[in-house]
C-alpha cells in the first residue's frame, strides 16, 4: 500500500481541479443537457438511499441528520431555480445558475470534506473510519443532495415547459 503522503500528493491536484471546475460551473452560463439532469435525478436519490441504509446500522442520529438536511437543500434548490436565468437560442437551451446559493452549498460540502480529510490524515486512518457515522457530515450531504436534486428537477421542468410541442402529421 502507498504511504499516506504519496496518496495525498496524488489526490490533492485531482481534488483541487474538481473543486475549481465545480465552482466554475456554478457561476457561468451552461448548456442544458437533459441526460445530465436526469442522471442527477437518479444518482443523488440512489446515493441517499445507500447512505441511509448504511447509517441505520452505524448511527441512527446520522440518519436523522441526513433527513434534516434534505428539505433544507430542496428549499435552497427551489429558491436557486427561481433566480436562475434561462435562455433558448435556436434549438439550444442555456441556463446561468444563481451563483450565491450554489456556491454556498458547494463550499459548505467542500469545507466538510476538507475537514474530514484533515482528520483522516492528521489523526490517522483508524481514528475516523466511518464516513456515515457523523451526523454533521450527513446533514451537509443532505443539503447538497437536496439542492442538486431539486435544481435538476427544476431544470427538467423548465425544459419541458419551453420545448416546442412535437406534433404528429
């Protein structure tokens, strides 16, 4: 197995690049792709169910944290969709997300993951091995999952409302 500093040196640039690309996507105009929105609507609920099942076995308070974070994130996603700028250029659909809410949710989650990584590397791999046993981590993940699920649903609803009706001859 690779030593911890080597793993950290390899993973750090990847994590920083993903953080940069995520923040960039939250602040710029994007092409709306229905496959991406649908994938979000499948991925996050599936991840929520998996985390709920695992957290029931490890710490029921963590499950309560997840349940508390989901509606908060859903409300934030609904507010963000209401403040998102939508455009249709020809047959293409674009949207510019409301940056402050998306950035706050993403940075909250990234901050928690950075703290968990700090705990892992500074306190050793055996001190904090259960990701889903932390209620705070699952509250924050619930906010993230609720936000992205709600936002993706709003984007698909917008696409459905603005898509030209297909008529059969």
